C-alpha cells in the first residue's frame, strides 16, 4: 500500500524532468545552433540534435514547476503553511546555498584543466583560454548556473506563504472548472511573458530575478498549486490528449523553422542585453513556445497519472537519487565532454558516454556517499522508521 504522503506519478515525473535535463545538456555539445557558444561544443553536430533537444526544452522545466506547486499545496494541506515553508527552505533553499559555491569551485578546476590539457579545443574554449592569459580580462558575470530553478522556487515559496496567509481567495475551482476555456486562454497568458524574450526562451541564470521568468514559471507553479485540490481536472483532459499533442508538435515545428540559425557570442550578448520589441510576430513566437510548454506538461501529467502511478522500489530509488544527480551533473558532464573532444568516436557514442556516464557516476555516488548520510537527509528527508502497533496488526508510518 502506498504512503499517503507520496503521489507516485508526480514523484516519477519530477525525476523524469530532472534526468531529461542531463540528456538535454549533453546534447548541446552537438548542437549546430549553439556550436559557437558552448565550451564543450564537439566538431560533430547534427540538426536532429537541435530538433529533439529543444523540443524537450519547451516542456521540461514547465512540467517541473507545475509539480513543485502541486507538492507545495499538498504540504500545506497535510502539515500546514509554516511546515511547508520550513520544509521547502530546508529541501530547496539550503541545497542552493550549500552547493552553488561548490559548483563554482568544481567548474573553475574543470576549466583550468581543460584549458591546459584539451588539445582540440572548441571555439568557445579557445576564447576562454585566450582571456585567461589577459590580466585585465573582466571576470565572468555571477550566475546561478543550472541551479537557477532552486533560486526561483525560493521566491515562489515566499510569495506562496504571503498569498495564502493574507489573500483568502479560492481561485482554483474557478480556473479548472472549464477545461476548454483553460486550454484556450492559458497559452495566451503564458505567451505574453515569453514574447519579451528571444526564442527559444533562455535559462534565467542571472542573480537578479527576471520579470518574465518570475511570471512565466510562477504561473506554472500556480497551476500546479491549484491542481492539488482539482486533480480530477487531469481526468477531464483525457479526451483532449491527441489534439494537445498534435498542436504542440505543430507549434514546435513552426517555432523551429523561425529560430533555426546558428548563434554567435556577440548575438547572445546582444540578446541578453536587449530584449526584443513587442510585435505581433514576437507574440506569435511566444505563443508557439507556450503551447507545447503547457500542453505537453499536461499531457505528461495525464499519461503519468494513468500509467505511472504505482509504488515501486526501483522508481522510488530513481526518484530520490535524481535530485542529487541533477545538482552535481554539470561539472561531471562537461569534464567527460571536454575529454571527448580529443577522442574520435561517432556522435551517438559520445552522447551516450557523456550522458549515461554522468548518470552512472551520479547514481553510484548517491548510493555510496549520499543516500544514508546527512546530505541525503537534506535532499530527500530522513526516512521514518516503521513499527507495529501491538493493539492493531498493521504497519503504521
């Protein structure tokens, strides 16, 4: 019998989103679009890498923030608002504070090794190596790197605390009561935020919170929060699954045609410094991203609830380890991919070595160094012992 404190399909989808991020980051080394700006860019690249990788980019983090909102609502319902906030600060805020400095150190050591020892450097690594020889070179801008999602979740939990405490509005039933209207209007609302960014929308890694990311991911977090009390909404979406998936694929195809141009470092810097003007075309690009972001996330939630909502020790192990693996994966992945720059292997072999190798190392380190240690308790909580009530012969958590 499953624990009442677990929603298995949500746990499994959260792990899926985490691990999919490792494959996405591994694929960027073979992206024609980003060849000039990725330090681990390999001479081999394929348009199919861009097609598949950026398809996953449209829904991976939107799905994650919907799930984060769902679990926040569940904690409030079961343990109270104060417990939710303390729990999330411990599980999300503290790991961000602890691991970000360690990430900086590991990335610095890794780049130092790559500059000295990698023979066949990528264009970006060549530029970094040249800048390292310049005593007056500007330092890199501080970044939250791939832990940006933890950074934003902290803000969302604070806002969640304030809104629940001071705003007494039962909005969820009104929003989810009419599925057709929700599916029609929600992408338009999300598109307004994405229209302020160049497509495909970037990872908001800056320390200064960006308004578009706060609103876009915040809305998805709110959708997940409201979904907890209206979980039957997912069952109402089953008749719309084929059209949601079809519209998502068509929207992504149109988007890809519009943005399939190699990016240069100068272009990336200009895009970061100057947002695009709001035009009808720019709104259209935002809508082409919002449709798969929302529809594919909902599609996966419905499919996950139908087919992946069971307790399994294997899935539970993967779910628990995925958080640790994702946190540490970036330096591990790039270390492997820097090494592969001097190795002559087919693209698919290099991709599998780097992605699966990173997951294997991360999972092994979780089992040996993390699972039953304070680090594991910090990330996943400490497992409560079970005991037998002598007055009633059943297991109690």
